[in-house]
């Protein structure tokens, strides 16, 4: 089954304790992205990756890191989480760049993160 | 930079009523437009998309949207809503050739049986 998976689905942590949220897709997509969803603010893009070893900042990259060492995986790293990073996080993937019908993004199930 | 506005934050309709959700974007060049739906407790799913051609786009579950370039709009419509359409709806835009995606703030639709 074609899908985007995220782990963990729920996480409660404390300020300053490094954490990683994993994201994996089995569709051989080149493009992957991370979003955070907050009430009243919609989805905001954190980072995206056009391909292996190619990443770029989205609208709200501060406090986050990403890496793309393999095509299928795109982990989100919070080196020193703070309470304002409490949010619902979504990973997404699509075939590639360009204005084509392949631009549809497939979303993972979400990770609800609480930073105390 | 592109931006997306969804002016209706919360819409309440009775079943069988017609729906129109507004979406306006700000970018003067070629854009790709999307509507996604998020049912309670679930992830986002694509409803429909516009890349080129016929400005009236039909999606899943009876939804459609019309791209009006002169108005920078991509409004979502459905002639008769059902209780199962209760969800949050997001408009999104990408600039042709780039993968930076901008979402609107979303519209929560509540359909009353």
C-alpha cells in the first residue's frame, strides 16, 4: 500500500530534550516536506527536500533541522525543543518539482508533539 | 512570496445546502492550485487540483472548483452538502516549477443533519 508513515504518532517531552520524528514514504517520491498545523494558522511549511541531499527552508524553519540521506526517509529533528513547538506535525511527499499533475502531495497521519 | 487567503473560518450549513468556500491567492505568475480536506482526526487528502486547461475542475465526492485568473481566486463548491462533509478544508498554492507550498488557514465546515 502506497503511504507516508510517521513515528511516533504522539510524543510528550520536556524543554531541551532532543527528539527526532521519522518520516518514510514507499512511493519513490523525490519531493518531501514537513509542516506544522496550529489552530487558526493552517499548515505552515517547515522544510522541504527536492531530492537526496537537497533541502531548503520553508516558512517556519527556526528550531528545526532535517536531513535527506535516503530517498524514502526525511526525519525532522528538534535539537532543543521549546513549548512553542508544541503542535501537530505532518510529513508529505510527491513525485517531483514542476508544474505538472505529479505535484499532488500525499500526507502522513501526523505526529502530535507536546513540549512541557 | 505567494500567500493564500481563506476568508471563511467557520461555516455551518444544513444538509442539502449549497457550499462555496472562498480562496484567494497573491501571485501574478503561473500557479498550481489545490484543495485538501481533513476529516476529524485524520490527515489531509487531496480533493482536487488545477494545473492548466479547463478552469472548472471536478474533484472527488462531488466537489468542484473554478479558477478565475482575473480575480486570483479558486473557490470550492458543492451543490448539496452531506453530514459526512463535515471537515476542515484547505486551499494551497505552488508557483509553477517550485515546490514551496503555501496553505491557507483553513475553513471548518460543520454540516447539521
